[in-house]
C-alpha cells in the first residue's frame, strides 16, 4: 500500500508537473500571441498614420491644383483682351494726333470734324476703360521705370529731377499690368 500511495503521489506529481508545463507552454503562447497582437497593432497604427499623412498631402495637392486653376482662369479672363487692347491703342494714338494737329478751328467744317474726332476718341477711351484699360504717363508725374520708358533726360526749369517733362506717347495698363509703357522725357 505504501508503494501504491507512492505511485499515486508520483502520478499526481507527474500530472501536476505536466499541467504546470502545459500552463507554462500556454503562458508562453499567450505572451507570444499578446506580443504579436501588439506588434500588429503598432504596424496598423503606423500604416494608419502613413495613410492619414498621404490623405492630407493628396488633399493639399488637390487644393493647390484647384487654386492654381482658378488663378489661371481668372488671369485668362482678366487678360484675354490684351492683344485686342494693344491693337486698339494705335487707333487711339491716331485720333489723339488728329486732335493735336494745328488747324483753323474757326472754319465750321473743320470745327465739326474736330468735334466728331474728339467725341469718337472720348467714346473709345470710355469703352476701353470699361474693360480695364487705363492710360499712364502724365507731365509732372515722377518717372517710374515699371510704367515709363525714358527716351531722354535733359535739364528743364520748373521740374524736379526724375519728373516727366514731356509725354511722347501715352502708356497703358490692362487691369494693372503694363501693356505699353509711356515714352517720356525726364528732367535731369
């Protein structure tokens, strides 16, 4: 009986030992599973962060493209008339030259002609002004190389240095952009 008890005790000890080994093995597997889950969660978080960053960059790029496209369309609308405006400036110059021609204005036929040319010029200037074309280059104005083209510099009484003394040809802006600089003479 003592042997039977010892054998039972040995069997119980072996079972306890086996169950402890199984528990240790299960614990190791559980720890490995937890470590793997944590590793996968970290990878998932990193991937989510990368995707979120990519999404934000893509949205920013789309916004930039939209903004550039809107600016290009706005510029196209704003400056679509540039070639036409440049061509019409010659007509304006010719009408101004016609009015500057010395003539006997006392003669009724010439007076009517001058009045007609003057009215035509005023109407043409009003029309181009409605589309954003405005003249630049006025006697007495300070010379600005962005708006004016100096033909010559000479000392002139009554004018300060860099002041426009004579306008040989008016310049014009289209919506704030120079389409033709004014040709001027400047006081030295």
